C-alpha cells in the first residue's frame, strides 16, 4: 500500500479549517487511511489501493471537508468545451490516450510539490510503474499546435527533460536515467509512441518529456497527456488528476481527440449513478437506518441522492473510480456512520471452537524453529512473477493471477515461501548477521478441479543467512525438525536452479517429494542484492 507524505500546512489550508494534530489524525482514521507519522510540518499516511482519489493532497482535503460537513453532497466539476485537438494515429504498443488543458494555474511551492507527488504516485500505482498508464505534464504555452499522437522511428529526435542535448529516441534508453529505468516497457518495439507538435517530439511516453515543454514557476497553463494499455485506467487517472487541480481553483478544459474521423472528448467529468435500496444498506451493515439518515450519510460522503419508488439513486463523482458495485456504497455508508458508533454483538451460535489439525501442526513447527533461534515472519500471499521466478533463478510456472491488480508488485499469488523471506533479507542488509528467519504460511497453487481451479497449501520455510551458511547447516536443522515431528522421511539428490548443484536435496515422505533444502545459488543472491551466503528449506505440511 502506498505511503505518502503531505505538507500539513498546505493540507489545512485546503481544508479551510484549523484542526489540531489530534483532530486531523482522528478524522483521517475515520475516513480510511492510516496515519503513520505526524510531525510539525508533515503528515505521513498509509493509503489503501482502493482510494486513489486520496493520493493527492487536494483529494484528501476534499474528503476531509466532506466528512466534517464543510461540503454537502456531490462536488461538481466541469470541463470547459474543447479548444485543442489531437490527431491520434494507430499506436499498437500504447493504444489508448487521454488529455486535458488546465488553465488558471498558479505555480506556488505547494502546488509544484503536489503536482510532482500525484503524478509519480498515480504512475506507480494505477499505472503499474508507467506500464499500464503513463502521465506527461507540460507547459501548454510552449506547445505549437497541431498536436498529434503517433508512432515514430527510433531515429526521431528529442531533447529529453533536464538536458540540452538533442538525441535519437533509441539513444534515450542508454543516455538518460529514466530511459534505463523504464526502457524495458518498450522492449522489442520497432517504433515508439510520441506526442508531436509543429516543432517535433515533445513527449516520449512512458519514458520522458521534452525539455522544451518543461513546467516552470512561470507556467500558467498545463497540458496533461496520458497513454496506456487499458482505456478505463487511462480515463480514470485523468479524472483524478484534473479534479485535484480543480480543487486549487484551476479551470479544466477538455480536449478533442480524433481517431480517424471519430472524435472523443476527454475528460468526462459527469457523475455516474447506482441504484440501491434502504433494505440492502441495513441488511449488509446490520443497522436500522431511516431513509433520511441514509441520505444524509451518503451526502456527507460526497454523493447526491434522489429517490424514486423506494429506490435511492446515488450519483457518484468522476474521481471516485473505486465505486464499482452497490456494496462499495454500503461500505461508505458504514464509514460515514462511523465505525466507532457500531455496537458490538456476540454471535448467536452455540458451538465451541477448537484448533484445526493443520494449525496444531503449524504451531509445533513455530515452537521448534523459535527454539532454534529463528525469527518468525508473516508475509503477504500476494506477490509478482519477478520475485517468484526471475530473482530465484527458476523457470516460470503457472500461478494464480489477479484479474485486475492495482500494483505491479502484487499481481499473483505465491506458490512457494522462500522468495517472500528473501525479499525481507534484501531490505535488511543493514541489520546485524546472522539473520535466521522462517514463516509458516499458505501458498496457492492451481488445482485440476474445474470449479475451484486453485487450492491452498500450508508450508513451512526458513532461511539461514550468515558468512558460513551452507548446505550442512540447512540439513542439520531440517533433519532435526523431521525427527522432532516424528516424520518418516528420506533424502534424494535435487537439481533446482535456485540452489547450488550438489548442495541441495529433496525431502521425500512415502516416496513423494514434500519439499527441498540447500545452499542458494550465487546468482540468486546477486539478484536479491545479498552478499551473505544463504541456506534455505521449504516443505509442505
């Protein structure tokens, strides 16, 4: 989940109310984010991925004002009629675009800081590190129309941002830091996506903008352009951006994009709606709200509401891209009602709980490994292919993937635990060694059952990391574990590319491989940036 630091004074100015640190922290917690740190001039929040409208300081201030009753109902935003056109060609590698003109801009220090922050955060989260959505922001007055979006040959010229050297697009990948960082997104492309004007290329998405259209303190009008792989994400990101700008008094002007003869106007800031009944709201949150109370709460959360024949029609602002289903509205009713106001109730059941056998076995492994001096970790089941396979020097396998991930770091479910432990070691190189860690947790693997298609497997894994960590160390702990757990096992030679050949073994129970252990390959250590040897173990319970 993204952790973002905001300027506290700017936040209070946008709210328009002088709140104490305690009051500010309380209202933020009630809305949803978690306050990580509160300093004299800054506030750091951990935000959930389902509220990207709060990633910008303006959106956060708007939500706080709504919760405090300083704004009632739907905050309406309007895009002025388009005066600018873009001719969009067929660009297969990044086919979807959106754009807007932002006028009446005052480039204060607070606005510049906010602009840089929201652009980067949205590109990293919704944009999956610019792959799914990339954002470019330019000084509009430096662009000479007509504007086109097209694909260009690698020898097309650009003067990249923060340089004074004209170079080919293909040279950007080697000469510019952003080219090295994001060049893999365009790997294999024969032509590259660009925005051009009468003077040539002014944007090379998703890599870098031209220095010619850089935004400065004198900028009065912005040109915002987006490209991406998913049309809905591109349009939603633009809505969040421009409505944030509107909170500072900027005027949003639409842009007409021509795909051939067919024009498309972006952004579309008109509200959408969902229909819901009072009975559905009360059923899901266990309350007995009256209609007037439910309407008041929805208005407090930033919606407009009308009623027809017992059904509430809830109008949703364009920046609330997280509202996909009526259950999302019901959650907002619960937030608006206040979780502190719910009365706890004991469940009306007559059963007595007891530990599941797998939990008893897991507890025994935890007890043993803790006794051996290992530190327990609890890591998320969500991960990514890079950590599971590439960094572990193994071939990619079929895994359960998320249909609509919100972050490039969490796109699938792990099928083994060792990579999760390696990730922890890779960010704790500054901590004293030895570092011996373990986890008893779940993985998810594909299942032949056509209805379920996936199954959960409980596993235990550990890693020993110190200057003398070896196959012998892992074998000693592994065999002690097996004996203490009264497991009848045997070992056989293994050949996983994650481990050093000849320094690894499979563990068999009833002639079935249940796990493996050994000394991790130097390439794996290099991939994770580790300098100490590591010996790892993992079995299925």
